[in-house]
C-alpha cells in the first residue's frame, strides 16, 4: 500500500453511531495494516475511555511504532477541536508515522472534524493543512439497529447519550449527517440480518449518498485498502454529496430501477402552499415511506419568506432560509454580492407572477407513489380560485410556528 504525497500525514476519520462497530474496525485495521506505521487518536465522551481500553487490550499499541492518544474529556465536534489540532500537529511533526486513524465519538458529526484540517488557529499558530490532510471519511453503520434508530424521533438526550447543555439533536439527523458526508460507508454486522435487509439498507443509503462507496462487513473485517490511502476525500465535493442535492442539480429526473422499492423525485411548483392544507398534509397524510426530504418552500400567508423543510426518518424540522429576492426592490438586490454574482441564473427562472419564489422539494423513500404524492402536494397549493387570498393574508389560517 503506497503512502502519501508531499510528506503530509494522511488521515482517515471513523464516524458512526454508538455501537456500530468503529472500535472493532479499528482493531482489525491495526492488526492488518500491511507494514504501515499507524498512529491512532481515540476520542470518547465518558470519563472511563472504554474504547481506548478495548484497543489497548488488543495489544496492538504496545509496539514501538504505534501510539495511542486518548482524548476523553469532551466531544470531538466542539470542545476538542483545539485539543485535536494540537495532537495531530504533534503526531505529524514527529514524522514517525505513515498514517493517522481518528475514531470520533458515536455522537459527533463528521463535518466539524473534517473542517479541523483546514481551520487555522491563529492564536496558537496551528494550521494542520501544512502537514496533514483528510484522505477518507468513513461511516460505520449498524445493520441490526439502523432502521429502528432511523425511524425514531428521539433526541440524543432521551437516551442519555449527551451531557452537553442545549444539545437537542435527534438521533436520526445525526445518522443522516454521518451518512451524507462519508466517502466510504461500511454496513457492519451483516451477519445479524438477512440478505433482503442488507440489500434494502444498501439501496437506501446509496440514495442518501450516491457518491459514497459501500462496503459490507462482519465484525468490522474490511480490507485496509478500502479505508486507507483511498484519495477519495474532497471537502467541497463532500459538502454537496448528499442525495437530495444531487437530485436538485438534475435538470430532469430519469426514473431508475426501483430495486428494493427505494426511489426519489423532486416536486417543483411556483405557486404557494395553502398553509392550513399543507400543515394538515405533513401532520396527517404524509407517506410513512419517505425516509429523507429536503428543500425550500413558501406559504401564501408569508409571501416574503423562503422556508426550509428537512425530514430524515422520524424527525422533521422547518426553519427560515431567508427572504425571496422579489421581496425587495432591484436597487436593494444590487447591494448583495450573492445576487450580483448569480443574477443571470436568478432572473432566468423569474416568473412575472411569482418572481423567484419556488417550492423545490426532494423526496427519497421506500415504496412511495410519486404520482399520488405529487397530486396530494398539488392539492395543498393555493388554487387559481383562491389567489385573491394573497391580498388578504389574514384570512389564511396559518398553523405553522411563527418563529420559523
């Protein structure tokens, strides 16, 4: 296995929910690293670093060419960024290692970990990009528990998995973040489920992240070449690798073979949603088979607001995404570089009636009926005989939270 370029230390980051098998995978790689001198950073939330102890018990870290850096006093995605930068710089400067493996906690998001390698800490004079870089972002998935965890609307707090004040993240959104930002996704514990479940998971996860390589494993047994020195990671590409983004980028959607019943489509329409009908649909008739949805929409009762809808498994959220360009005068628009730089594209899609307002929602799901769902969404729109309500928005009952 070739080692890296420019003398910089390559890094593979292992993400994955608690119990997915990251440490088992780590141990397997350390036993089968094909001559590479590997340094390991293990990060765990608990006071007693169980993961680190497991690694030590495997006797892989007693050899002189390996080193374990334990960081057990916080979360890799927030309080430990500075510690992580210091430790990585130290390991890279030693020049004794060919490779660095970082195992993040089961509740950390991969994006901030990856950002650490391009973040410059001017106060402490640290710039990791000078001597280290992310080679591969790996996410380990627990085939046995994934569907149950993905279908819940529980918070991390509900399972007492976080002690960070104000941490209201849902389990399913964390799982989604871990999957959508990965280059390599390892479906682990395939021995605990049947072939159909493995196929269904593979198909669904490929939809969530079409550019990721998917590898199946039992007990974390994966060939080192699958996750070391792959050269797969590119931060900008990773930020736009999510399946919903790929769908939005397509001009027209070619229906794919719906293996295992997993399919996707984009709903586009410039008319506003009737707030009450759309709210009732989302809270009553919304298909249970939708596993991921994302995009912008607007309500007839709030004509200036661009709203963001995001759903993953059993959890959904809405938030303000900004205002539509048509809500301001041309002179005001021209004060924003984002308008000036994209003026042609914005005006090309401009409608005389609705300006740049647009509902553009991606749906990925299991046995979803595109035609039926499209018809249901169209019924939620403001109809032609209701357009006068746009001039009397107070007549529109709006049950959505006012703070979105």
